[in-house]
C-alpha cells in the first residue's frame, strides 16, 4: 500500500462478515482526561490506540501525569497530574483532534506554567474562540495573538476560579464538554450556559455527563441549555472502553450497499455513543436489524432506500450515510449538519465533490446535503486528511468498481490498520 492510492475492495455480491472493532475514541479520550484529574490512578481496559488517543495520552504526560501500558493486558494505567509541583513550560501537539485541542486547555489551566498548544495545518482553521473566551471569563490567561485559533498558550497558575460563563456552542458540542470535564476541579465549579442555535451532537454531551457522574461528580442539567458542575473530587475509576460505534458505521454500510449481512460484535446494550443510531438508520435504508447477546446483525437485500433524516445530533455519521445514499434507489436528504463545515474538513463540500467525481449527483443545502442516485463509475477519491471521508470512500468502493482512495492512512486517527482490516473482511 502506498500513501497516495489504495485500491478499495469491490464486492459485486452480498458480503457476509463478522467484525470486532477497536474502542471508542470519544470514550477513550474522555476517560484519559478524567483519569488525569482524578484522586488516584485509574485503569482503562481495551482503550483505543490511535492517533487521536495517543495525542491525548501524550498531552496527559506533558502536563505531568502518566499513561503506562499494563503488563500482559490491553490496558493503560493513568496516574493523575500532581496537585502541586514545579512550574512547567511544555508543548502539546493536538494533531487534528478536536477532543485534544478543546478538552486539554481547561485542564492545562490547572497546572503551574505555560502550556503551548498547536496542531496540524487544518487544525489551525478549526474554531477555538468559544473555549478560549470561556476560559478567560473564568479567570484563565490565554495568549493567542487575537487568532481565536491554534496555536495559543494557556498560562496556568495551579487553580482556576470558575463560576458562571455563557457561551454559544452551536458550532460544536465539544465546547460544552471541554468546560464540563474540568469544571469539578475549579474553585467554584462551572455554571455553564448556552445561548445560541441548538447544540449539535448532543449525545456527546450526554456521554460527558455520564462519565462525570460515574466518577462521583455532581452535575445538574435539569434546566435546558444550562449545566452546573459542583466543585469537588473526581473519583478514580477502572473502566472498560466500548467499541467505537461510529467506526462501526462503515461495516454496517457494507451490508447496505451490497445487500449482504454484517455482524458487529460487542454492541453495548445501553450507550451514549452517537453511532448507536446506526440501528435506526440501517432500518430506514431497508435492512433487517437486531441485537442479540451483544452482536448487532444487519441483513440487507437489494439496493438501499433513499432517506430523509436529520443528523444534527449524529453529524459524524454523515459521510458514511451519504455514501450509502449515493447508491440508493431514490433521492436522499441529510439535514441538520451545517456544523460539519467546521470539522476535520468542510465535510459537506467534500462529499459533494467526491460523489460528483464518481458520476453521482449531490448538492449542498444550507444545513446539509441532497443526493440523487445516478450510475457511478470508478475514480480516485480524495480524503482531505479526514478519516470519515476515507470510510465513505471504502464503502463506495464495495459498490463501484475501480475506486482508488487517496491517503487511506488518515484512518489511523481513530482506526489504525483500517485498510488491512477492511480488506480481510471484504476483499
């Protein structure tokens, strides 16, 4: 495999595969950060080991904590940041990870010294002003030369006043989670209020609340658009990490676009992951869906149906959903995802470009994308350094011969070895 062009496996008949997937990036990175500010060491079992999670682990180490392999186990032992210590002057590489660039600064403010954060070129274009403005309102000094973006320096003093802060989190739910995750360690906690259009990807906020409460943090979310985190300790917690259900979407889609059957092992009975919506989406596309003894089975026949859905709360699923829509039996409309223009790439523009490159018909809407199926042909698809775009391209390759995928290695962000795993499953 080269770094420029990967021949996506084509499968003209129904696939039949059973897969077990790596851990959730969203859960791994939340667990790493909460373990870093906990009262004692924590063990994470079956964590995701990918670029995004390794960057978060490196950030914890840079701030003075430790993340070590547990001998003989697929696990990390996390030793929290010291409650007092020497003044530091450290750098944190955020890569292209939204969870790192947004979740780490509120914790960096709790150490003594300067913490400089930077990342990939595209990361410098992702919105950060909401988090930085909130930190300043809570008493933290942040130097960004007026950019409201990476790179910037958090000048930590060892403590944060905290208190009431109002933000507009309509661009990303990560702005909410970032402040909630660290809030219990602030002197006055955090009384966070959202003022703006609805917060996207709310399942990720619910995930944050669940993980805080599992560690004994008191959070009141009884009032809409307001979250109050009481000051207090964060308990250490040994926890297994669920499989990544957003990554599972590509494999569910494999069944849908080939009229086949895919079984995904380890599907949780209850979860806050946005990817759990694949159970509903697969049914809308016309598949039979069931979960028995922790295995999700999706069985499809014929072409998937066109759909009209609002993905506001599950925007990260949009690229793979769009790939299925491109080979559907009728037009589709994916709504509520205007915020995807600020993700790893402008995902709406990228999807229109790549579907069109295959001979399909797609156009951007104010808040989403409309796709009308047409006969598709092979092409080399670009991924824009975006793992979800690479997953979408792989799905299209199953249904369309002669699809090449540029820079499939970008999937290492959340699924190292994706191309080899995909080829073994469907090649």
